[in-house]
C-alpha cells in the first residue's frame, strides 16, 4: 500500500549547472499533476509528466524544478555574409536606417530578433520528447486512448509552431507530411480504449 501524502527533494550538479527537484503530494481522488519549471526546461515537461504518471496514479502532485547556472559557457556563431547583405539591403529599402554603415548595432539587433523568431530548436526538442512519450505509452497494458490523443495534440501543436516559424520550403513540406501522418494516427486512436 502506498500513501498519497509525501514530500521529497533532490539535487544534482554537472558542468556547473545545478538542478533541484522538489515533489509534494497530498490526497486526491484522481491524479492532479502540476509542474513548475523554468522556461529552458519546457521541452522536458512532457518527459517529467510521463515519469510521474508512470509511478503515481492518484493524488495532487506538485513538481518544482529549479536550475542554477554557476557560469557562462562561451557561445559561438557564424554570420552568413550573403544573407547579411540581403537583410541589410532590405532594411535600407524599408527605411529602418539610411546608411548601412551608420547603424551596425541596429542591424545586429534585427538579426537577433529574426533569429529568435525563426528558431525552431525548442519545438523540435519538445516534439522529440513527445515521440519518446508516445512510444512508451504504446507499450502500456492499461487503457491509453485518451493519453495517446493528448500526446498527439501536443505533437500537432509543435508541428504547427514549426510551420509558422519556418522560412524554408523544405521544412514547410515536411510539416505538411507530418500533419498528415499525425492525422492518420489520430483516426486510428479513436478506436483505442
């Protein structure tokens, strides 16, 4: 017999990054799971959720994750000079500034904003974690229909976000194919308990 009331915490440190996880649980009729984590942990939320759901069936469970970074690691990047020139010309045409040499800082700000708006790394990481969770769920002997449907909704959400951020026709084509495959799976899941 397991109690629904409990508290636990753990801390791990690697490469200057310290992660602390606290879990609190109280009695509840069904599993009510609340996960609080920093933004950089969002791609792993579904994995955390799956780990808790694999071990706990009932109770109000609160999971808190905190990250402390002891130091900055160097970040490197390269600039595509052809793309840079095209964007610079576009900015001149749109009258963001008159003289390209006058506002190098403004140009770099625009590049950073554009890069952030079009970066799909987070979505890919989250989608990959949903794939892992889906594979794990499909091997479960218990009723999985609702859970699989929910995972597919999350996968579809990530694919839609990738599609809206993508500025590449190959990625857009891949998004359409993924959406078709996800829809086929959803149709099959409607017959699963």
